[in-house]
C-alpha cells in the first residue's frame, strides 16, 4: 500500500509539473519525441530538380520620381510614398491614412504621413523567416475594421525541430500598435510556403498556403492530397473556427478548412465584388503562371497539369478539363511571376473600372523585369487585352492594392523597397 501511495504521489507531482509548464508557455507542450511523422519529406532535396539558372541581376536604384505616363486609357502620375522597407510581403491601407507593411523577416512596419517609422510593432507571435518562402506574410483588415479595428496577418510559426507551420493571428489596432494579439489558426503540416489573405463579403477569411514547387514527387504531389494543407486555399471564420458550409467538412480524407486545392504558390488573392468570386494569381513552374476564379471544392490541377515546364524544360500535360481540373481564366507564358492583385472599383480612373491589376516580380525568368499588368475583361470575364505598366522602373513588384482615396498603390520587393502611388496625371492636358 505504501509503494502504491508513493507512486501515486510521484505521478501526481509529475502531472502538476507538466500542467504548470503548459500554462507557463500558454501553448500545448511539444516534445521532440512527440513531433509527428509526416508522410512527406520535411527537408526537401531539390538538387536534382533545379538546374543552374541565369544570373539574377539586381534592380537599379529607384529614382526620386515622380514619373508620368500616357497609358492607353489613362494618364497617370507615379510617386514614392515611402521607402526603406526591407523585402516586404503585403500591406494594408487604413482609413485614416496609416499604412501597415509586413517585412518577411518578421517585422510589421508603420508608414504614417509618408514616413516609415523606425520602430517595428512589438508583440507579434513567434515566427521564423526562411529565404523568400516563409516568414511574416500577408496582412488584411477585417471588413468591419471601422468598428472592431481587427488586423489579420499570416506567418510561419516555428514548432520545433527546425519545422514551420503556416498560421494566422489577429490583433486590435489602437492607432499606434496592435493589442490583444491572438493566434487563430495553425496548420498541422510543415514545409508549406507563401500565404496571401483575402476577406469575402460574409466576413470569412480566405488564406492561400503554398505547396512545394520542386523536389521529390512525394513533396510536389501534396497539392493533390485533401488531408494536407499544402497547395490549398483554406477558408475560416473571423474567429478562426471552421465554417460549417466549407465544401469538405465531414468528408473522409479532407481537412475541414480546405476550400479548394491543386495550387502551386498563390501570391495574389482578391475578392471580385462584381462577379462575387475569389480570384487568385498562381506562380507556375517555368511558364504557366495562372489566373483562376476560385470556387468551393474545385481542383486546379497542380502538379498533374500545367501550362508550364519543369526547370529542366520538360513540359507538363496541359489537359486541365480532360483530366477533370479547372482551366485557368488566363495564363502567362513567358511567365511574369505574378504577385498581389486587386480589382479596381474606384472613381479616380473611370476607364479602369473592373480591370484587374497584377504585380509581376520578373518576366521570362530574367531580371530586372518587374511590372504591373492591367487586364481588361468582357462581360463573361474573359481577358480581352492586357497592358504592362511601370516596366521602365525595373523594380520587382510584390503587391498591388486600391486605397481608400481611389488611387492604386504598388509595393516593390527589393532590399530597399518602396511604396508607390498611382494617381491621375491632372497636368497631362497642359503638356505638349
């Protein structure tokens, strides 16, 4: 009886110690021995999948501006709002003119009155930067931001053993910083890549989670596996819970947050209020960058089909429809490495209404060839024509957004990045 009593006491003490550690850490206890074993390589060997490519030329220094252009349907002036941002990933324009910018190394910066404040916002959750594919990713304002002041951001959370999971957190903006920052979602997969965010009109949040674009077959095929968040667009409620009308809720072999699957790396995600649908820009392998309308439960084919080729030149099958996958609305070949996107709905540029603006990081695998593409559609949302903007600035473009003032804002992606504003050139008529 005494031995059993001692054993019971020791067991109780051990349990209390474990409970205390969990409480102190405010997160579930993770031991290396308990790290899940994943059915795919968590450390990819890409040596045999990417041959040596062309030398990437640095972008030239961006001048002081402003620059004026006569485009086919508008005369525009482009000016620098702020500069000195290090490899940003996304930005949010607040109603009072403040701009929040994410730097992928893990800093959330503030632009106020045209000045980048020197100190980053404190109090963000733990996150880890890794090359261009992981770190602090996108940022989005809740549709009712004017009432609740909620700011959402996507990032990669370290979970031990040098592994990272895609995550979403929310904070409350008080005019100077974020308060009450809380984690809303953490994927239970690792080796996932870039993420973008977009809200729908019902206040649900859409998030893209990138798939491995190269590596062994077990890695790149993850985009086709419903029980894996890589290569998916997920949908969650604004409190982080699962919407009951998500297409795969309760289906065997699928995770409940999955909204659509079969994507490589989606770097642009935007809601089109005219056709009431989510649109996505996707970086293909070598060629075959895609523009897609994202519908619930649909499969977009990566890596089974693509209009591109692998990095050694072998082409993928392009038979999307024949194989049961969704055809893209548009694709780019040569590629532009499409990034952030926005449908224009403002009054500053009447001829640009319903046009889609897409950032491009580089064209045809060569640099420096960044730009902004303007796409014009017919009533069936088929592309009629496209126009390249800002190519002569030779800057990589990371994101494009419409501001509360009806102007278009463009974020470059450089060591020394800048936020640019596109507005009407009111003096154009007086110039010869």
